C-alpha cells in the first residue's frame, strides 16, 4: 500500500521515457506465475461460491424431510457426482493454499520477492493433498466396500 | 506499444481514492485474509470428517447429520463455516462483478448477490439451530427412546 506520496508529487512537469516493451514478466500480477495463480484463484473462488449456494440449499432439507434429504444426498454418491466432488476438493485445496500464499505475500516482509517459489510450494502441497485424498475418495465412490 | 516518442505527463500523475472509501475497502480486504485463515482450518476439518474418515461421502445421510448436530460443537463449527465462507465468497464475487460489469447490470448483480447471501445466511442458521432429529426414522435405536415421549 502506498501511504506516502512518491517522487511524482512535485509540481514540475516530468519527462517520462516510454516503457520498454520487451519483458512483461517481472511484476507481481502481469505474466507467469503471478498472473496464472490469480486466474486460478478467481476461477476456483467462483466455482466454490456457487457450490456453497447449492450446498446450503441441499443441506436445508435435513430440517424439512429426512427421506428427501437421503434421496438428494444419495445422488452425491453416484460416480458422476463423485468425480465432481473430486474436482471440488481440488478447487478448494488450490484456492486455500494459494490464498495462504497471497496472505504471506501481503503480511510477511520480503515475501513478494519469493512469490514465484511460494506458488510452486503451494502446488507441491496441493499435489500431496490430492494424492492423499483422491485414491480414498474414488474408492468410496467406485469401490465395493 | 511501438511508440518511441517521449511522453510528457502533467502532475499529479496518479489519482488516489477518497479516505472514507479506503477505510471500508481496507476492512473488506482484511476480512478476506482473516476469514481465509480461519476457513482453512474449518473447511479442512469439515472435509476430513465428512469426506475422508470412515467411508467418506458414502456414510452421509440423515442419521449421520443428526449424529453430528446432536453435539453443539459441530453446530458452532458449521455456523462459523456458513457465515465466514458465505460472506468471504460474496465479497469476492462483489470484487469480480465490479471488475466485469458496469451500470445497470452491475447494480442488478450486486443486488442479487446481497439478497442471496442474506437469505442463505438466515436459512442456514435456522437449519443448524432448530434441527430436530425426531423428523427422521424413530422406529428403533436411540431416537425411538429420545423422541417417543413426543
Ligand atoms: C479455504 C480457505 C480460503 C482461503 C485461505 C481464501 C483466501 C482468499 C484470499 C486471500 C483472497 C483474495 C482477496 C483479495 O484479493 O483481496 C480470496 C478471494 C476470493 N475467495 Fe477465498 N479463500 C478461502 C475460501 C473461500 C471459499 C470457501 C469461497 C467461496 C465461498 C471463496 C471465494 C473467494 C472469491 C470469490 C474470491 C475473489 C477472487 C478474486 O477477486 O479474484 N474463498 N480468497
């Protein structure tokens, strides 16, 4: 955040050379990891939000009609929905881990300089999370017992 | 971007948001981060119990939920997720709507977002705090005894 005014606040007219067009990477949000993590964060955030709307509605059935709740939750155990749940957990995992990266960048001095390694650390943790979750979940959905 | 001429810019060369708006926006900004940290614990706990341990999603039915909501700990846990996540998500969606929509469309989308959020906060809270296990199958087990008196 910019609390103090920079050198641009002088009254005189300044002469600025045009920006060099060669490199677009090198800033936090333009190009490469910084930009793609933002795109992923936005897409996963929207997906999770719409799921949350539906999830509150389906869970509300638990207050109204036990059989209706069981019927709706039953559809959550089908293969197609099971794959959807896998995708949802993947989305939440990525949003959460990259969210922690954003928070680290914002609050830990110097973390901005290592934002790219931090992104790849989040990805590694995400892969580990899914390696732990997915086989078990897919067994629950597709397996016999 | 192939322009090679030098550009002359009059001061001031930036515009700054008014103080008041910054205060509110800064609070929203802080809320996104504070709620995010709490949600990591709350949501991963939720997924661990409901989607991982035991037989995961297969185990979920009315009786499973009734068992959890018999414990005030889980009522509070789920209420925290409901409020923190829905407000976090809605505020994030507000940012996105402001990024992509203008004029009347923006107003309609923001209005719908606000209405949906308030309605679901009230609905979800009512479900969690007025839950009644006796609307389920009470023919046998603990519920037969517990609900028989009614
Ligand atoms: C699991 C823990 C979570 C963490 C650590 C987290 C973290 C964050 C952070 C740090 C931001 C950026 C805010 C900003 O740029 O000012 C954000 C944005 C957002 N979050 Fe989350 N979040 C979490 C869960 C959720 C959930 C459950 C939802 C949906 C209900 C959600 C939806 C969004 C949306 C829609 C945005 C806006 C994205 C954008 O502006 O591009 N998040 N989150």
